[in-house]
C-alpha cells in the first residue's frame, strides 16, 4: 500500500497497472461502509479482472476505514469530504480523468464526486445502491448503536447485527464507523441525480434489501442504465461474475 495525505488524514491506496496490453485507462474504485479496498475490490477479484482487461486499477481506504487513519468526529465523514479525498488521490497520481466505480456508500461518494468535479469523472458505476441514494431505503439509525454495543449478543436490530458482525470480521474501528454512519448517509435529490450526465451503470442484487431499485435510480438520470445482479444480496453482489462482465462491457462501450 502507498499513502498520501489530505485534510489531516493519512490515506492508504493501491495502484496497479494493467498486466496485459490495453488502454491503461484508470478505474478509481471507492468501497462501501465498514469495508476496505481489500474487502470490496481485491478479495472479490476486481483488481485481477480490471488489470487483466488492460485497465489501471486504483482503490483507497476511505477515511475511518482499513489502513487509513481514523477520526471520531462525525463532521469528518460527509460524502462531500470523502469525495474530496478521491479528487485528492487523482491529483496525487496526476490523473485528470478516470472511470469511477463505487459500491454502496462508495456509490454515494461517487455521485457526490461527479457533482463536485464532473470534469474528473468519465463514467460511473453505482454498485449496491439504487434509489436508496435518494430515498434512504430503511432504518439505519440503530447501526451506530449496534457498532458501539459492549456485547454484540444484546443487539436485536437485524441490520445493526449484520453490520456489527461485518465490522468485527474486518477488525474495523467501530467507534470511527459509528461516527461515519451518522453523516455519510446524506441523501441526494432527484434534481441532483438529473444533473449527473456521465454514462452511468446502476447495478444492484435482486435480493438486496438495502440498495433499493437500480432501475428507479437510473430513470432519474439522463444517461444511465440499470443491471440486475441475479440472486445476489448486498454482501455478495460486489464480486458477482455477471456484474464484472457487464462492467467490462460498459467500459468498452464508453472508452475514456
């Protein structure tokens, strides 16, 4: 892992060149809540998939996650600030424009990035987050309580229990994640989505009860299409082979 600094955070990132001849176009990947570059992008095979298809694969650990430094201040975790980290990484690497792919919280950060710095974003892939980007899809407030619970056996909220188990599995800083979940869920309006004009692929698992409809979100955007990741829930959709295949097709259809 390499590192760079932005707004007082030491951010860890991975940058791998293509392993075969290809365009070498950069793909910046932004992971989801309580995850990391490794959990979302390395372990499920995205780095292998992209570099073997001739792309430059780049991912970083969001502030409060993975090998990046942590904060316990909720104000540090707005999607706008995390999108600023992504721009700072592109600056650090001297990349003017990239394909941007985000999963779950990372999809939301990617949308904020496209609105704040549209000239830096060639295409977008929103994985694991559909209309939930606009309407929120469900009750997230108990997740912070679950993350901070002294005894995980006392957690009764189903989604809270699931995210606590995921945070424990990834050995995350649960206090930092509790701060993050408080402010990283900022919603975008329908008008916001209509202002995102880059070619966009919205992909959500058909058994995902978190992300909301991919088709409904794509319908709000002028240049978007949806893709159903068949039989996959929120946790498993990210590594699905049909999702990877569709993303490669999408990049071929919209070269940098």
